[in-house]
């Protein structure tokens, strides 16, 4: 099983790593971090470029075989829509079923996502608690 954890990760912090590790362990899955090129819901300027954020993630996951960095969103048109990312991954990796990891804050905005009705055909969704965002 492959789980996908998207976000701006500007910067990546221990909370991201703990959540990814816990999800990977609970699901018995490898977790790929998906740094967004441009997040649709966070249009403010990033402190780091997408490539720099991916490099920070590389350093953060180094030595942990359960965690990896997936750069596909950096090659796709902006903004980084999850449906577009999942479609590109399905094309590249036919037959691989993904699990999308979402914080409760992101899940609360799911109805506003681009082409959200297509999500169930592309991935399973797992929601995890976040401080200040009830499940």
C-alpha cells in the first residue's frame, strides 16, 4: 500500500513526520510526501521554492525506509490539484491504489476541492486529527 501526504511543507516539521510515521505504521504503508507546487487554498507566497521544500523533505526523511518524497506535483500545472496529481500517478503507476492522508483541517474543506467527486475512484481517504481541527 502507498499512502500520499500532500502539503506545502514550508517548512517541514516534526508534526508532519510524526503524522506520516504514525499513518504508515497504522496502515502498514509506505508514505510519500507530496510537496505542492502551488496550493489552491494557500496562495500566500512561500518562504521556500517548491524545489527547496522538496529538498528539505529529502533531508527530513533520509534514513527512514517508510517515508519518501514524491515530486510529481512539481511537474504538473499550477495550482496543485489533488485530483490532477492522482490522475498523473495512476497513469504512471497503473494498478497501484493509493491512500490519501488528510489532516482534519484539510478534510473540513474537502467539499470545496477541485473535482472532489472524482476522488473516490482515484484513492482511499484517511483523515487524522490535528490540533484545533476536530474529526
